């Protein structure tokens, strides 16, 4: 009871002193990109293929452009079209913009995309309830030594933050949104990344220090697909005496 009262008082204090900023006003997205470059240098990505899912306001897309990629394939939902037209024509790099849901494109289109050396996947995962399957599809699209940059909201419940769990809000949605019904914990996201095959996963520190208020309910990491990965450790398991591969349905 005492802890609850203390937590509530801190929350009120943060609001009164303007410590709690809107995520878009915080520089964690730039810090995450800077971490990527610090880990790999710009040369690793020069003249390589990029995939970005959910470009939001295009800020990250323009950062990716500075890496001189061969091309950037950008996916976003059709209802974001008007917003995207405000910035996407300013890109000088070779790009292809696809108005579709990456998660549900048909098999032929999925295969035709080819593979990528960098996949930028920020602020999207928690908008889809099939989060493990989403990560599996992304893993499939990476070349060996390809890199995934992932950032996501996580559960807001204090008693769930440190558990390996998904907070299911359905039939309600988070803050009246139409898409957010499942909020995973940080441990759940890490478990899923390992389940689909990632072995090299580096947790980001992009929320420190200015973004400390986001640290409690968001998670970011940089994962690399390596030859040492246990390839799709979950999705290639077969049921005994059955040709069915777990998770192989489309």
C-alpha cells in the first residue's frame, strides 16, 4: 500500500514539474541510430539493402539515407498515406514505398522482396497482436550478418514490467487506440527474438539519461543474424511423427 502511494505521488510530481514529456519530443530515436553506428560504423551499411517498417514521420528514414544504402524499401499502412506524402518525396536515395501491411502481404510478394542487410522496426511491434510471428517474418528477411533495430512500447503495469509476460487489454485498447491490444514485457520481446533464432542481441541504452521516463515502458535493442544462430529454433521444430512444422502456417 505504501509503495502504491509513493508511486502515485511521484507520478503527480512528474506531471507538475513537466518531467513527463511526450515521446516524440525525446531524442531516444536519434540515440538509437547513434548506437547502431557506434556498433557497426557506416561502412557496414554502405550500398546495402534496407527495409523500414512504419516510418512514422520520416525522421529515421532520413537518418538511414545518410548511410548511403543501395535502396530502402519502406512499408506503411494505406491510412498513413497523406502524412507520408509530406516527407517521402524529399528522399534522395533510391527507395520504394509500399502502402500495405508487411505482416499480411501474400507469399509471392513476401518472397519477391528479397533479403535485407538492415531492418528498421521501431514503434510498430506492439500494434499487432501476432508479435512472435511478426518477428519470425522479419528474421526470414535478413541476410546473414544482417541487423535488426527494434523499438517497442511495453506493458505499463508496474507489477508486470519485470515478468516474461504479455499484457492483454482486449476487448479494450490502450488509450483508445484501434490497434493496441497486446503490450509485451521487455523479457517477452527478448524471449521471442531468441525463439525465432537471434543469438546476438544488444539491449539499447537510448532512453538514458534524458529519456528516463520512457525507460520504464519502452524497450529497444539491436540484434544481428549470424551464422552461429540456431536457425529458427522455434519455428523449425516438428511435431513427432508429423510433417507439420510449428508456426509454418501463413
